[in-house]
C-alpha cells in the first residue's frame, strides 16, 4: 500500500474527478445526465469485474467467483443509482440521493486509498476498481456540489437507518 504505483493510481483518480467536475460544470450537467454517465460506468465496471473473475468449475467450464457478486456497499450503490436515475421523484428518491452522496464519497475515497485488487497496471480488476471508485467519488461529489443532496441532521439519521438496514440484510 502507498507504493509508487499506488500514488500514480491516486493521481489518475484525482485527475479524473477534477476533469469530470470541470466538465459537469462547463456542460451544465443535469442530474439525469450525471446519472446516465454513472450508470454506464457502473455497468461497464461490474461486467468487467464479473467477466475477469470467472474461475474453473469442478465439473468443467467456468463459473463466477462468488466474491464478485455485487454485495459490497459500492456495488449496491449501483442499484441505488438506478433508482435515482429511473425512479419517481419524491421523498424516497431524495433519501437515496442523500445516502448515496455521503456513502459514495466516503466509500469511494476509502476504496481508492485501500486497493482491493492491488496496484499493478496489467490487471483488469485494478483498472475496474480504481476507475469505478473514482467515478463513484465524482458522482457523489456532484450530488453535493450541485445541491442535489441534503446533508442536514435528518439526512444523517436517515442514512444511519439505511446503513443499519443494509447491515441486517447482509447478515
């Protein structure tokens, strides 16, 4: 951790986030545009992760490594992003935006700092991990910067309830 290659990846992620923030401001991204971009990166990322983690089956052929299923909090955010993108406007959608903004920012930054798949430049999952989390961080910061997310005390309480519900669900 925190080798030269890791610092290069961190730099790439920061550069990507800064470029996307500038582009979103310059092109006056709507929430819908930002959601579509994020959904595209999510689907590409999850597909890459799943296809890269196929392992030999005991009965011949290949199957998906169960660790690649989208049960990590960052992967679960894909489903929340889908709801934000395609769901009906209302209090539930706002709660999901509030949750996404906080968890995505904290989780994205933490994942960039703690590389799950290593830092080598010749492994597809490394690219997937860093670029997905950079995009996650950008989108979360977009929600905060363009005031789509509310970060008040009520949102904090709601976020704790959602995190607790996910904890119970995952157990």
